[in-house]
C-alpha cells in the first residue's frame, strides 16, 4: 500500500496497482467481510458490480482519500474525464467509541494485533457483543457518483469500494478512520483509558458471588462416561466471573498468601479458558493461537493485571526481578504485549542511513520552528536535552516511546508507525520542546 500523504483524520493513498485476473480483492477475513457487505448473498454477479470489479482490477481508480465516514476517488469511465465517486458509511457515536475502546483495552493482544496490521476475529466478536458493529452492513453504505447512472452502486462506486477492500487488507486502521477516528486519536484514547483503569484498579473491589457453572465433578464423570462435559446445547455465551475465594488454613500465615496467589492464577486461567471456549462455540470461528511465552514474559503479563501486592512480589522474586523491574515490564506489556517487552531492553543493529532518513523525516514534518535534536544509539533515538526516547520495535515499523524516571527508561505509551507523531505526543505533556542549536 502506497500511503502518499495525510494527517490523522485525512489519509491519501496513491492509485493501487492493477491486478488483472485476480479472483478476490481481499485476502483477510475483514477485507472479505467488507466486500460481502456490498455484494450480499445475491448481488455479486450483477452487471454493475462485475464492471466495478473490472474497473478496479484494470487500475481505473485514482488516488483514494479516506476521511471519517467517507472514501472518495476519481474513477475513469468510458468518457475522457474521470467521475467523482464516493462511498459513505456512518461514523461511530461517542458511546460506540467508548465501548470499542473498553474492549480493545481489555486485551493487550488486540492492540498489538492492530499495530501489526491484523484484526482478530475475537476483537470483532467482543465489540459486537458490546453493541458495536465494526464492519458496515449493506444498508449503511451510501454511494455517490457524478456519472448519470443512478444504480446502487454504479460501476464506478463499486470499483472504489473494491479498492478500499485492498487498503483494509493491509491496514485495519483504515476501517477505524472510516468509522470516525484516526490511528493516533484511537491510540491516545486507549492510553487515557489504560491510565484511568490503572487508577481505578488501586481501589479494593468487593468480592462478588460466583455464577454457578459446570462443576469439576460433572466434567470428570462425563469424561469417564465418554460424554461431552458441556450442556447440550452449549450456552450461547460464556463469561468468566470473579475468582473463587479459597479459604486459607492459617489466615495470619503464609497460607493466606498462597490462597490469594492461587485465586489470582485461577481467575486468569478461567478468563483465558472462557475466551477460548467462547471462540470455539462461534459458528465457523477461527482457532485462537495463544502465544508461547517465557516464564519471564508471562510474569509480566500477569503483573499487568494488577495482582495483589504480595502476589506481585512473588512474581518478581520468581523471575529474578526487583518489584520495580517487574512493574516496568508490566507497563511495557500493557502498551503492546510481547513486542513491547522485546523493546524494553533489547538493542537492534539498524542501518545508520535509515536512522538519518528517519531524523530527516521528523525535521521535515515537525510542527514548530525547530525539530528536537536526536542522538542515535543502535535502534534507540534519544532526545537531546530532554528525558525522552524512541525505540524501534523488532518488526522495524513501530516506534515505542520511553521516558526516564529515576534514571531508568520506562514505557510511556502505545507505539505508532508515524515516528513524528509518536515523538510529538511524547514531548507534548511537558509543554516544552527542546530546540536545536546546531
């Protein structure tokens, strides 16, 4: 995908290369769902859509502009002058964005997947359960074209729509922009929600009653009899509830801490098991591939869930970390899972010419009189005169922001591909931008 220019809410993509003979315009499930919204069960063979596919394959769609709620382009038809074509979908309301952010913030893996140009089916399912439909239905699409054809859509509108499917394939943030918010705005919303949830987690919550489910005795008996342990039919939706409270043998002794640790691990296990089972019960659901984590990385994942202080201390001790080191790793996990952990301490060998190009990009795109000076150290860019740093992720695309606290670099936010944007956000909270003097 050749992204030519644009701000966070206004992105312009160069004309896509022709794809003669290609059977499908999408290779991802979300790209195909976008196409299905236009074609429907009985419309994929209509003449206008067939001509639209031909126009798109032959490169007749010019550069595509994506803004909240709209995709526009000029499409070359049979006349010398191209037609002005657009396709609109409804942007999300503020409550819908709140629901989407709540779902995305609940799993660090969702954020990491989006930044890696992936959209898990579980994200779409969880958002749908929250009452928000990420992908549009056919009734939401509003095509417009300057051609005389009043069809829904005309072949030029269909050509644009098929080309947008190719953009979505390569960058799911295009879909979020069509729904109303750009990548930077979306990530900033996640950052704010993450901070608010961390503050709220400090308060002690009362223990809720555990909903009754299938007992372990029933599961064992069913297995012995060769039967399925799940009810028939299985429940339409499985939700993990609060952790089971285990009585301590000695509330004043070490057994109390053991019980609390076991409750915390049981809650985490139940939550992940419920998510896997809920996905397995979805019609034609895709299997979830759980990442294989080292003991050290899994401790960071657990610590990111704000365990009780004595449990956090045991996680730190068990992985040879100080409590502060574990808290730092947990902060990294919240901002991007395993990929963010890799950026925590690992250096990469980066071509100096690439880093020079990155600094030149920042200089040209910086909003202000002078861009900050940067010192390169491997894959790290440190802002001279300011306790701020950017680190290039292992994928070579994402830049992770860091701030120094008590002499140690701490993760400071979600990563972005736009190096100028992530640097601007990193420096903005202090209200001062270090100027360059040479």
